């Protein structure tokens, strides 16, 4: 029981650090000892976006995608 509480507590702390952008997804995977697929499942379960772009980067990517669509690529 104590070990389960420790694991859940560790998971909560790591996911909160990830949510706040204090650690990377790779670091979170390492700390939780899970692969990226399992981390993404945890992130989805806790409503943490897997794509954490600053608004400027998101807009830049949308613009780039729009140009590719117009060019027929």
C-alpha cells in the first residue's frame, strides 16, 4: 500500500511539473520509468496536452501548413 501511494504521489508531482513546462516529456518518461506511449496515455488521462507550443510557434506552423496545402503538397 505504501509503495502504491509513493508511485501515485511521484506520478502526480512529475505530471504537474510537465504541465507547468518545468520538465520535458523525455524527462517525465525517464522519471516515471515509462515509454513515450505510456506517458502520452497518462497525459491524456490528466488533460495535459502532448503538443505544448507557444502561441507564436503554433501560428507559424499553421501558416506553414496553409502554404503547403495551397501549393498542393
